[in-house]
């Protein structure tokens, strides 16, 4: 049974708030959702290089059943300053060299749709939701769902975040000079976390590892 239409939400519940994200030392603070703590803004993610340059490519959405393109144009032009839009944002061909860690990662949109993760509100997926959320768009049910997905992947108990920390810790056990930011350690997982608005910090690493060493 197809799960493409699993997350059909009432778009009339959308609202706009004037809450500005506040960049703090270790995370971005949203006063109405303090439990959502990414540390990369959408602009950061794009400027660093992600999605093989294809995120906002033209697509046919199975969820909303129509062709979509130029979706990136709703965002501030400053987000794309200095970027080659056709190569780094709207390319139909995945180019791993665009990515921060020079590696391909992530499932296809078709896979995400068929798994039932894509809603009609944001047919490109989680990062589109994040871009709009960052700019003040709110939707009660969809925000709760997408924030929980973020927590499951990159929150304090997030599987990708903690797997990365564990892998780094094992490497540092043999060589303490290794940086927690060593790109040769789990580049695919690092790239994936970036797509979810997160880059590992020393504070997060230490908070996870120090209790294990005492």
C-alpha cells in the first residue's frame, strides 16, 4: 500500500509569526519552540554546500500532484549570495563536489515520498519545512512532526549525532590528536547532519563523552 498520501495536512492552519531566530553560542533559539535547537541556519546549510546542488531542482511531486520549480525564490536573496544557482541549488544532476564533505548522501525524493515522510505543505521535504519555519511560517501539527524527526536524528538522543560522536571517540582513543571535525571520520553522516541543520560542536561532544570517562 502506497504511503505517498500519508501526511496530508490542513494548509489553512498555517500562520506567520514575527519571531526572529536568535543565534546563540551552541544553537539557534526559537522562543516559541525552545526544544528545537539546530545550530546551522538554512543559509549556512546552503552556503556550506549540500544536497549535491539539487535540492530546489524542478520536480514532479507525487504528493501535490503537480510540477514544481523555482521554489527557492521565496527566500531572501542573501541566502544564495556568491552561489552558482544552477550548479549549487537547482541542478537536476547530483554533484558530490558541491557538498561540504565531497560525498553523496541521502535518499531520493521518490524514496521519501513512498515512505510517507513528505507532506503536502512542504513537498520538497524537511529542509523546505526548515527554511519556511526559520522565516516565521508555522503549522501546529506539521511543526511538531518535523521537529520530532529532527530530534530523532540530531537531538541529544539523535541516532546520527550520537553515532558520529561514538565513531570519533573510538578514533580518538587511539590518537587523541584527532580533531572532532576531522572530515575523514564519517563524512556521509556529517553531511547528512548538515542537511538537518546541525554541525557537531565540542560542547555537544564533551557532554556526551565526559560522563563515559568518569
